C-alpha cells in the first residue's frame, strides 16, 4: 500500500499533536512540579534518610563483623603458643620468656616473698626458744647451760644445712629445696614440741634447722636468677632484711608465749608459721637456668645443654660424688672463699652470743649478776632494738647503692647493653662500701653495750646499742653474703 503525503500529514499531525500533547502533559508536569516543589523535596529527603539508614546499617554490620573477626583473631592468637622453642643450649635471646629475668613483676615479687617467708621462718625458730631456757632446764632437770643447747644446736643446723641444700639445688633445682626439704623440718619441729626426752629435743631441733636452712643457702641464688644486676641490690637488701628479722622477732614473741603458755608453745608457733609458708610456696616455678634448659630439652625433644646433669641413678651418683663435696673442696682450695666464709661465720657467732647475753643482763637469773630484773616477756621485747637496726640498715644499704653503684653502672653502661644482657660492667668489690661501714659499727656497738649495762644506768642505754649492732651486722652480710657467704652457691653456679 502506497502511503500518500496526506496520510503522512495526519500521522505527523497526530504525531505532532501527540508530541504537543506530550509537551502539554510535560508543561503541567513542570507546573505541577513547580507548584509541588516542597513535596518533591520531602520525598527526596525521605529517600536520603532511608538510604542513609541503609548505609548506616551496612556500616554497623560491617563494624560488628570486624569486631567479631578481631576477637576471633585474638582468640586464635591466644590459642597459639606465644613462643616457639627451637633450642635448649642457651636462652633464645634477651627476650626469651623462659628466662626468669623476663618474668612479670608479679611472679618476681611472689618468688621474693616466698623465699623471704621461708627464710624468716628458719631464723625465727632459732631464737624463739631462748626465753624458755630456764623452764626447759627445770623440766628436764639439766643445767641452764645445757638447756641453751636447744638454741646452739639449732644454729649449728643452720650452718650444716647449706652444705647439703646447695648441692641439691645444683643437681635437682632450687624448687626442690623449697618444696622437699622444708616439710620434713616441720615434722621434726613437731617432734621437738612433743618429746619428753632432753636428747630427743636436741636431735629434733638440730635436724629441723638442718632441713629448713636450705632457703638461706638457695635464696640468694634465686634473687640473682630473677633480678637484673641493676635492680639486684635493692631486692637483695629487702631479702637480706628478712632472715635478720627472725632472730629479733623470735624472743619478742617467745617471751610472752613461754611466760603464759610454756616453752612447748614456742614450737607450735614455728609449726603454724612454717605450714603457712609452705602453702604459699606450692605454686612456685624453677629459677635455675641449667635445670630450666634441661627441662626444655626434655619437653621439646631438643639436644640437651652442655654439662647436662645425667638422669636417674646417675644424677644421684653425681650428687653424692661431685656436688656434695664441691663446696667443701672449695673451702680448702680457694682462699678467698675460705676467708670470707670464716669472716661471715664469725659475725653470726657474735650475733648469737650477743643473744645469749640478753637474758643475763635484763633478767638477772644469777645471784652474782643483778642488773635490771625484767620478766621473760619484758626481756624479749628488748630484741626489738635489733629489728629497728635491721630496718635502718636496709634503708641505708639501698640509699648507698643508689648514690654509688647505680651511678657508676649508668655511667659505664650508657648504651644499656649490660643491663639488657643481665651483666654488670663493674667489679664485685664496688659493693663493699656497706661492709666497710658495718665493720666499724660492730665493735662500737659491742663496747657500748658492754660498758653501759649497769644497775645505775637506765636500761634504754644498752638497749640502744643493739641498733648499730644489728645495722652493722646486716650491712656486713649484705655486702658479703649474697655473692660470697651463703654456702658458696654462687661459686658453684659460676664454675658451670
């Protein structure tokens, strides 16, 4: 069919009319749009709010998913081992978490408190029985001099114990000394309180002291294991204070206990304190490097460290043939070990001889020596002067360390390498300033006490002499005892 022009015109017209109609429809739309512009804006804003809410919801979902993934990552990381052990030959660097030097402050403080509690229990047991000496003499029908053996043999046990406990620490670890030697000493303390034989009392006191004194030998080594040299002086001063507080507190408590409850209750006091101390010690960790590396090699099936102590019967044989006799051999073959050990032993002997003079001076039990006439409880309180002197010497020791040793340490270790490695650029003799002061205070205080204990002189005057005596004695032991005198443990460790 042929399309004519006329046919196209109406089409165009129709189309045009249609387009016109469309335009007309658009004009009212524009007009309507113009007239209802507010309505359009409201609609647009509602759409934006809806879109924003959707976007916000998506962001919230994404944030929650991110938090969940972060928590999942943290939990996964916590389940993974924090440190992968690859060698047992030595520490895996300065940041090795197995090194006790890198323990948290909480574990270090716990270890120091635990060791200090065992130390004060050991020395507390030595002097708490001294106020009951006269009652012991009457009950067992022996002389007062013989009754003092209950104190003397306990002190002898404190001297013999480190000869055994130090080799045990070297062979089986320091933890073995704290956990396995201390409980038997409590059983012998129980026996001392129950016995009705004077010989049984002396034997139980000797064995109790021998077994509980291991902490005195190993404690200094534990402090060296967990503290860097820069911080070792302050920590060591606090630790050394505790064993010296024991002999000062013992008579103060034992005086009134013996006065009102009898001498046997002095042993129950030791037993109660020792039981509490042992419970506190149960969660402790091993601090001796050699034992830690051996345990690491066994646990992760790694080559053992050099100079590994054999296992089983061979370890016991090594203990009996090598470790046990090495300290004794060093006393006779190393002059510096011999003389410093004898000097420290002399200081301790003077300390306990000084204790024996207190009842004579303040209680006046002998007819030919009548001075102050105090009862047992009052005479025991005199020992608080020793405690005050110990506290003062600890403060002085820390202060001297800060103004002398720490300044020199910081000056020579400007790059921090020695502090990081746990070593010291200074010689051990740099710490002898405390010993120089203590060696002067000891004779001065002894002369002071000896020549002022008179009936016509007030009792406070000789009592004040106990303060510089205790301070000097602790300063001496503080300077010599940590590295030298405590049963030679540090020498044994260094030779390995």
